[in-house]
C-alpha cells in the first residue's frame, strides 16, 4: 500500500550510488539520549555511567550476567566486620601512561563524595579509606554493611596526578566559570580511549592497546551518535548505516527482525514500572472528592489494582516485551520474588470494593505521567485511564516531558501529585534500595523515603529495613525482605505494573552481550 | 541619513534588549533546571545547594543584569546539562544549521524563480497550473511527516541516502563543512529539500505575482512598444524588477528558515542549533535556550537593519521619509 | 484560474455585495478546481460541526475504549472489522471517529487563531497608521520583534510559560488556549502591515480631509472607509493563514506542544501514527495525514483563487 502511494516520488535515481559501507572493524551505534558529560562523577544516569564504563573502571565490574567481578581491585575481604581490605591490581596504566595505585583510589573516594558529585551515595560519608601500601587499601566502616561494594562498578577511578595537573579535582558543575579538562577529555584505565568528543552529538573511541585484561572484541574504532527520534533511529539501522541502535520501539521489533540484515535483541530490564497514590495528605490536591483522601482507604487502592488489565497492557502496548510484576523489584534481583503473585484483574471486584468504600459512582483524579522516560509510558497511562474509566474513575491525564514531570512530582516540586506513574531500578541491584527509597516513611520535605512520592508509611516496614541493612546472612536477609514486601504488597503501597523489556536493534554481522541493566559494554562486541 | 542610521541602530538595540527580557522572563517558568542536572537519587539539600550556586535564588533583576552583562561578552554561561560553555556549543553547532539553511534557501531560489517566472509569463498554461497546485501539496503536509516519509523512501526502502547526521565534515579554519565530502553532500540532500519546500512555494508564488504585476506596467508596455524582443523584455526588464522584492523577502525569511530548521534537524538528527535548542527545551537547559533565542533575534535584527539601510541607499523616497520622520 | 486580466478591485464604495456580484462569482464559476476545493472545504466544515452526531464512536470517551481492540486494520484489510471502518489506533480508538473529532479540533484552532490574529492585527494596524508618530514606531518595532520569533518558537515558549504558571491545569484544558495564542500571535503582523499601509493612503485622501472639515470624527471615517477596502486582502491573508495554522498546529504536536493524546487533533493523530509507520500499522498515520493534506490543500487553493480574483497587486 505505502509503496504504491510513494512510488511517484522516486525521482532522484541519479543519486543512487549506495551508502559507503563502514570498514569491518568500525562499530557505529546510536542511543536516544546524549552523553551529557565526560566527567564520570557529574551525572548518575544509566547511559552516562555505562558509556564511561568503557573508558573508566571501578574497583569492581559486572559481567554480562551482572555478577560482580574483580577489576582494578584483584581481591577483597572483610578482615573485620567493619574493615575491608582491597588488594589492587598491579601494572595497570591510565590512558596517559600514568600508573594506577592506592593514591588514585583514595583520591577518587574523596572526589566522589565532594561537592557537586552526583555519585555521592556510592560511598557513605562516614566510610574512611586508608592506604596500607601502594597496592592495598583498607576501608573502615562505622557499622557492618554487606553491600558496601555493590555499586562500585559504577564508581570509576580517576587518576590523581592527571586531575591535579589539569585543574580537574573539583567535580564539574554547571556553576563553573569555564569547562574543565575532565569534562572534555577522559583518562581512565578501561578498554577504550576517547579520541574525540563532540558535545551532545557524537563521540569516537579507539581500543586501549595497553589494557590490563585481554580484549574480547575485534574493533578498531567505535563511533557513537545521539539519535533522539525513534523513527530515525530505526531507519538508520534498517538502512545499514549503524550496527547497533537502542532502544528500539517495541512495535518496531518485528520490522527489525523481518529485515534480513538486522535483528532485535530483547531481554528483561531491571527497571520496575509502577503506579503510586498520594496516601499522606488529608485531601487530594487533584480530585473532586473534598475533605477526605480516598487513597487512604485500602479498598480504593485495591480496586484500582484490580481494574488494571495487565495482560492487555503487556500484549497490546508492550507487544509482549514486558513481564508483569507482583512486587516492586525485578525477579532477577530477588531470589524469592516467585513467592508473590499479582492480584487478579477483576472489574466486578473492583466496582464492589469502590462501592464498599463509598465511591459507587466513582470519582475524579488527575494522573501524572512522563511521556519520554519509560517504554511507551504515555500509552500505558492512557490505557490505565481507559481501564479505570470502566469502574467509574475519571482520570485527567497529565502527560509531560520528563523534565517537567520530575520537577512536579519529586520532593523539589513538593510531591505535587495525587496519582502517578514512576519507574525504578535499584542502583545497588538489591531490595534494600527499594525499601529505603520507595517504601520508607517520609516527612513532607522528603526526609526518609525520598522517592516514596505518595508518602506510604508503615513503621514495621521501616524497622525491617533497618534490620536488612546490617544482616550479613543471605538467607535470613531474604526472609526479612520477604516480610517487608508482604506488608507493602498486601497494603497496596503501590501498584507494580511490569518490568519493561530491553530492545536493542543490531546488524546481523555483529555479536554482543546485552546486560539487563541496559549498560552497553563494548569489550565484548565482535564484528564479522 | 546619518541620523536615520543612528536612530535605526538604536532601535535595533532596543529590540535586542526586549528579546533578551522576554527570553529571560519566559525561562523562569519553564521548569526547574536543577532536577535535570542531577540524577534521581540526589538529595534535597544537594539540590538546594546547587540552586543557590547557580544564582537561581537571586532577585530577578540581579539575574537579568548578570544575563545581559554576560551576553555582551558573548558569555551565556554553562549549559546545565552538558556543563560546557554555551557560547562554544552554539558556535560548534552554528555551521551545521547555517549550511543546511543556506542550501535550502538556494534550492528554493534556484527552483522557485524559474517556476515563478514561467507561471507568471504563461499563467494559463497547464504547466503553470500544475506548478501552482503541486507546490501547494508540498506545504499541505506537516514538515515532520514529509521528512519521515523521505527517510522511509530514500533511506530505508531504497537505501540511497543517509537518514541522519551530517556525514563526514572537513575543517576549514574553525568551520566544519559538509560541502567537501561525498557523505557530507549526500547527508545534506534530504534535510535541505525538506526545509526548502516551504520557501520554494513562497518564492515561486511571489515571483509569479510580481511578474504579473510588472508585466502590466507602462514601463514594460513602453519597452515592448520600442520593439525590444520578448526575451529582452521578459528577462532584462520584467524579471530584474521582480527580483528586488524577492531578494528582500528571501533575506528576511532566512531567520525563520533557521528557526524552522528545528523540525528538520529533529527528524534527521542533524547536529545543528535547532536540535540543541529543542533538547534544551526538554531538559530545561536555560542558558542554551537563552543563547539560541538571542542569536536568532540578533540575526534577524541584523538582516533587517541591512535591508533597511540598503533601501535607503537605493530608494531616494525613503530618504525623504526619514528626514521627515526626524 | 480567473479571467485573463481580471480588473483590480478598487471598490472605493466598498460594498461587499458589489464585488461578490461581479468578478468573483464569475471567476469562481470558471474554475472547476476552485469549486472542488470549496466543496471539499465545506464538507470538512460540516463534518467538523456535526462530528458528535455522525461519528460512529466517541473517541474522547475513555470508558468506551478497549485496549484489546487496538491496532485493528481498516475493514478491507485482513483482520479488519466493520465496526472500525478505518481501523483503530494504539489505544483502540476508532480512527474514523478520531479523524472527525480531530478535524473539528484542528479547524477550531485554525479559526480561533486566525480570528485572534486578524482582530489584533487590524486594530493595531488602524491605530498605527492613524495615530502615527511614536505609537506607529513602537507598534512597528514590536512587529519586528514578533517576526524574530516564528510561530514554533513562540508556541514552545508560551507552552512552557503556561505550564509553569498553571502547574495544576492539565493539557486538555490549556492546549486550545496555548495553541490559539501562539499561532495567532505569530500571524497578526501581516494584517497590521496591510491595514496600516491602507490607512496611510486613505488618510491623505480628500474625502477624509473633507469629512474632517464637516466635523466627522476621523477615527470613524477610517473605520468606515478603510475597513471595507482592506476586507479583500484581509480575507486572502486569513484564508492562507487558516491553512498555515492547521499545519502549524500539526507541527507543534510533533514538538510536544499540541493536544493531549486523550483528545487528539489531526496533527496529534499523525504524530501517534509516526511511531507505527515502520511497524506496518500504516493506517494510523496515513489516514489522518491524507485528511489533513486534503483539507489544507483545499483551503490553500481557495486562498490562491481569492488572491487572484480579488487583486493581483496583493502583497
């Protein structure tokens, strides 16, 4: 059909000389967002962390299945519950030729916790670093913490001498007077070096010949471009201009697979998408119910839950690239996730619950939703609104770009929402992060569970959370987590929807590993 | 004459100040930049500290004064997202946008003028009618859809032309140009045609109506009466007279071509200022938005001023008007 | 398109009836294309006006949508059903109904913004030309500034401001106002300049001087005598602006400043459909796209014809 319509347009035959094909080892890829800064501490965002993870390295790293592996630290042990000893790898050089040693680790530990660092939570403020010798560092804690190093794969080590020589000790900030060297150039220990960086447009890398580990890739050059428009991104893959694009819109997966030269690489992502309600205020800001807050009534929350047909969202909006979730964390990150099941879709049940709660005729409430943050976020919100309409709830959908959305619903906007959609990946890949950020009680300013936007509060959950943090025995810890999740799930603190899927589009002559945290590691890319 | 120039110049400065004030004031409402500058886990205290550092808590007038003082030195501060000086980023993107815009204006002129002349001379021929109607089709589709259909046909189906970016560029001095490489030229084709469609229709119609009017004047009738050849009359006399207003309007349109490049650049992921601006709007990157608007304002005022001064130089009547006005 | 050398309408007496009676009707009856364009435009108006009565579904009623109906192809394609003649979009909305309602929104925004621009432009033009002096300079400088900001820039800025000022208002409430204001604001300059130059000419005429002598208020004279004279040009500008406004509204949807997806305009529908162009659900973008193109083309053709029929000297 389309072809027939468009054929008359094809006049420019004279221009057809074919696209110049990239040389075999040049790998070109595009992502929807931009690489915001080369300073590894200035933005705590998956893409920036992942990209710079090819250039900088941490003491640890994660493999394709996200298992923690030694990297710049060869080994570590807790010599006492509050003293950990890290043995550093010897003979590692930064890209400029400087040696890596304990001074760099201690410098980086200070820098990452300095003013302006966005990775300040990587290491607690009370944690002390001590140099034992050039290749041994002790880390002293004020209380035991079994997950101390869980996020250290994204705590990149910076060269002390280089940073000091180039006025880059301070973390790059938007209030700087001029650009710092570390924001324009990179000097890490990783498998790739940055050759050129065109801010916000493209970045070129070449392999680091002196990398300490053996390279598993066969690339000689990597070119990264930002392509924000989904259609253009997919077009660039289909036309053979690029070797990898991500994310691929879920509806285009079939097209990418049908095309002989490309295929879609899909897998589960760790981010959980969920809905939340304001359960804190005595009256909702955006509702026609005055004088009380319907969401304080658990039956209303349950009714909302039951009214949502998650399977329809999965098959129609997400084209099956989503896993409906019963809890607020991915089953890949919590061994006992299988003990939980979702409340069934039940329109009549939902209506009955609403009637019981005194809202037989439903009510009106606004819903805040981002429209450029998660996979098909606005479409999901629209679908939810239509589903709730069937039980008499009128949703006024307020879908906005993420900049405006976050400014409104987060603490800085005063949690200005009554009903919202949000997504969360625990940075430490651990349940405690969920309980601490999303389920813990908070005050009006956001002290406590800072991203518990709806203000759900149960002191029992908080108490369990504190126990979980210091529990060293994995089995006991998982049991405590289960108890906490049982409370939050039965009280419908949030409505978990699903873990969205990852969808990368790759050219058929490329082999690579897709990590579930959506970080792209170039050292296991091979071009045929 | 001098008085007129000075007066006009002062007016231009006033215009720039107003543009500055408007852009500055509007930006206070577009959203909280701090939320975009930090990751989601950053604490409220840290956010407040950053807000303080950036001077976002200062009185509005103080902030405006800083803004103007900086702008005079071509210093628009540091981008909130990229943490790079905005002036340098705009300078880096400017060549891409200017090359795209200029090429589309050239395409519009090269195709639009002959079509307009023909349609003016033979206004009732079927080809003229076709030009008139077909040129309307080009502006009856939203430009983003045209761009996406182009990509679909020429990049995905036929694989003739690239779907994104500028291709390879060559550095001439500080200016990266796409005109000197094969991939650079190929990359220019789709976006520049998409952007040119609108101007082409405009120019064609303008030329046609100017031609129709000029051909009716006594001047042309007299030239014909003198026995000059049709060719000499049509091209030597009529077209020449048509071109002055056409060039003026085209010049004045350059500003809006650059602004409309926002859409073309977004569709084709063209690394120019428009794309940068749209990203800045979405990310509440106020310094970039401000710098972009100021630059567009400046370009426009500059073109306007030049056009005005040229007119004064060319047309004595305006000179008299200017004296009277004084 | 029109009579070979149509006589410029310089109707000083300026009665609408006069120019309707003569050239216009004649040239209209001569051009089949124009008649077709007029018929199509009329059809759209009626469709937009009576959308709630004739549309098979109410696409704005969320409760009637069923996600499981989504992405149904047109009825003649495999998998299509008669219930949704042109298929459904990604939310299960009947596309035919959505197009009818969408045309209604697009036309409403078009008319409202053109009316806004015309009223603003004509008033400022009259004022500028009549009072002259500093006020004239100021208004013309404002017009210069206005030209600096093309409609899409204005819309981005106004939208940002509105959502900043009224964080509580949802897009459904503000979209119409924001779009009308932004598109209208970018169009008024043309009207103002046309009216102003006409006023400057009329001001020097003897009858105005004479009217002044007999004590008529000059402003009354201007309004009574200038307005009918500029009616032709204004009508042409308005027609062409209507087409432009509809396209601009669609473009703004692409930039994220349009109508919300719960109440889509034609532009918003096209923009939704863009996401499904590669995946094979072509109908979501092609049908609204064709609808929009035909509408805008017809309006443009009418504007074209009006321009030639009324006065070739128009600029």
